[in-house]
């Protein structure tokens, strides 16, 4: 199979993910997420982690990237504490999932410029929290593979509407 045939689907996926993320960038910020809603989102993310038997740390930040709620499962690797917070901060500061940056870096070339953005963690697991059409904060999950972190973050973010 030629390299051109392999590159096309990869580039197409990256473009589609970027377009979706750019649409999210136009969503306005709202009032900061409440502690009650932060706990709800974290609880669902942790339940998803338990289903997969993954050890996770979950962080929820407000619209300014300030930590509102944090919880870590027993035996989760220590480094995941900071990573979860930074994934959440990435998602709220840039108004898009941290996976968007991961995909751009994975595409190479111009996408590698993401590595120079202060405060951008290009690893899946950070998702903006949207309520009533406004970004109220973000959830970040870390502890297992990036795709498992993303599954748990998406579950948590999906509880708030």
C-alpha cells in the first residue's frame, strides 16, 4: 500500500477532529461549574473507570482553570494527580478536548507547533463541561491509557447538560 493512501485517512481524520473542535471554540463561557455538578461529573467518570478496572484521578476545574473538585482512586499512579488537573485546564482554556491537540501532534508537521503552546497538554482525557450551551468548566482524567482516560472523561462530561 502506498504511503499516500495511508496518509490521506490520517489527515482527513485530523481535519475533521479539528473542525469539530473549532466549532466548540465558539461556545461562550458561562458561570463556573458548581461543586455539586463537579462531584456528579467526577462520580460518573470514576464509575466508568471502575467498570474498566482502571485506576484513575479525576479533576474538575471552573472556567478560569481553578480546581473545583478532585478525587483519586486508591493505587492510582501519583503522576496522574497533576496530569488530570492539567488536562482539565487545557480543555477549558482552549475550549476543546485535549484529544484535539493529541491528534494534531500525532499528525506531525505543522501540528507539532502545539507543543509550543503554554498550558496545552496534548493527551486525551480533558473535556469541556457544557451546560445550557455554555462552557462552565472542564473535567480531566488520568491514570490509564489516553483512550481509557478519554472514555472516563467523556462519561463524566456527558452527565451535565
